């Protein structure tokens, strides 16, 4: 009998090995989901970042700063257009808005730029359309405009003129001055299209935008990939299902931003997670509020405090939260009245897709070619700023000779800081004399 018992034990599966294989399979499934989702939207991301890089490189910064000064609707409208044509990176949007605010832009214009840069940009709309449908892309666009309008109306209820001025002084003291020296070459469009230097400006903006946002995008895909493994029972426990419609709506527009804040994911990175939440049962308004909330994730709130001081940071965060909830409710009401809220929810297979011969194979091939070409241009003509890590064009960057070699910098600020640290004299201007 003892022999038979031993034999039976030998035939039993190793529970430890089985558990380890189960964990590995789960990890692989989550990563596979993330990679499939990335495949679905890769071309849209590349095209969007390329368009953004062209605008950033070829629009003169001086004209921007002049147009955003003062109050009224005109600077806010200009800031909205500028934000819509810029990078979708939330961190970059916050940094640029702070720089504009420090140089004289109103708080309303700076916040309008942030909202537009993170809600109205091309790549964001394209990814939303691909993953969860054109209705959400349209809602995001209209909601972004509503965000800006509501913010402008409510601003003075949260921020006094005196507090705004104090925040400006704080921002001026904190302004790091990281601005690409090459932005805004005075060339015609035809000259730019045939200029290697102008395309190098585009390539360096493209690469630096990816450097700022690739972690957010990767984390967003990975989170979506693993959250997608959870059953709908999990989501049904998060959201109110059997309750009056007004209560469900209120819960959704509050839970959406809360999930965004706790996920630490912003920019385009939260769209994959939004798709999974929509598939899992969150309402239309909750998805929109979730996407809006990328400017109030905890790391960015910390940045606001550093840039503007605690009183102003807390007030603009409160303003943005109220604005996001109201805009999400308004969009939901409008889409309900017009019958545009989609009722069919995508399955996990719809969200994560598959690799096959279709339009995505063709467009991803073109996108990959553009990505490689622009990165190759930065390798051939570029150098890394030793102070901030930005890639810069050697022919247009500020340079400093030290220890027998030349270092290149994105801005006068970085060059001066480097020279002060190394007791170097002679931060040289760019070839055309701009400082």
C-alpha cells in the first residue's frame, strides 16, 4: 500500500510548477493584450506626433508669446488653437503653459492651452476613434471646447487677480527656460520643405516629445492589457448598475476622474484604459470624465505646487475638477438628446485586435518608416544637452567649449547653468546669431 501511495504521489501534478506556469501565462496574456493594442494605434500615434512636431518647429515662438498676453477671449482662442496643434504630452503641456504664464499669458490662456493640448490634439482623437469609436472622439473634441469655456467663466470664482499675480511671480522664479533654440526659423513653407535644417528641427521636437511621453503610453497599454483580463463582474462591482439614471450618471462622472487620478496615467496613455473601462461597464459620461482628468493626476498636481505655489495649485486643481465634471455632464446630456451615445460595447477581442493583413499593416508600415527616418535625422545631426537630456541640432544649438570638446544646449538657461558649474566662459550663440 505504501508503494501504491508513493506511485500516486509521483503521478500528481506539481502544484508549485502549475501555479508558476499560471502566473507566467497571465503575465504573457496581459503583455500580449498591450502589444496588440499598441499595434492597433501605432500609426495614429506616429502621424499625430509628427504633425505636432512640425507645428512646434515651424511656428515662431515670439508670435505666440505676444498673442497670448492680456485677457479677453482672443488670447484664450489663440491658446486653444495653439494647444490643439501641439504635443499631447500632459507633462509637456503643463511645462509650456507655465512658461507662457510666466511670460505674461493670463491664467485663463495658460489653462486653455493645457486643456486643448491634452484634449484637442490629432493623435488623441485618432486613438480614441480607433479604440472606442467616432462618438467618443467627437465628444472629446466638443468636451474639450466646453472645458475651456467653463473654465474661463468660473476662473474668478476660484482664483483672484492678486493670487494670479502671486502665482506668476512664483512661476517666473521657477521657470527653467527649456525652449528649443531652433523653433521658428524665418523661412517660407517652401524653403522649410526643402531644408534639412528645418526638418531636423521637426525631428528633434518629434524625438523629445516621444522621450517625454513614451513611459506614459507604455504604462497605459500595460494597465489596459492586464485590466482587460478581469471579468465584467469586477467592473460591475465598481459601478452602480441597478439605480436611477441620475444617480448612475453622478457616480460615473465622479468615479471616472478618481480612477484617472489613482492610475497615474495621463496623455494618450489613458485612452487604452478608457476603452477597457467602457467595455467593462462604465457609462459614457464616466469615460469622458476619465479622459479629461489627465491634468489632475497626482504627479502633475505636485508639479503645479512646484510651479505656482500651494494656494494657486489647490485652487486650479479644484477648478479643473469642477470643470471636468460639468463638461462631462454637458456632453452626456447633448449626446443623449441627439441619440449619439453608443449602446453596443466592444468586446475584449474588439479592443485588443489582432495582427493580420489589413489597413493597419499598411499604415503601421508607413508610420514605422516615418518614425525611423525622423529618429535617424536626430542621430546624424543631433547631440544631447548634458543638463536636461534634450536632443538638439548641433548646427542651431547653443554650444560651449570645455575640456577640448564641445557641448550643445537646448537653451541659454542650460548653457549658462553648465558654464557656471564648470567655470567656463563663452557660451556661443547659434550660427544665425539668435540667443
